[in-house]
């Protein structure tokens, strides 16, 4: 779990151009999955909902389907 969290934080901290939406949406998904694995249901729901909202806003059909499957 610690390795996954460290990898997510490295990705989040890596220099990126403004508006790098693909990185941002993946970060939300990964953070939600790690929160769920840790048993942090409040963080999971928050990250999952933000992930779903971003996917819908961007019209990313695959991410929308994945987000909807995250109950």
C-alpha cells in the first residue's frame, strides 16, 4: 500500500503543463482506489465522486463507465 501511495504522490508532484487532464483524472481514480483499499470510506466516496464528475464533465466514456462501477 505504501508503495502505491508513494507512486501516486510522485505522479502528482511531477512537473506538468497546465491543464494536463489525463493525469488529473487518473490521479483521482488511483486515490479513490487506494482510499478504498485502506478502508477510508469517506475519502473513497469523495475521490470517487470527484472522479465521476470530472469524467462526465470531460465526456470520457471509459472513465465514466469505470466511475459508475465504483460503488
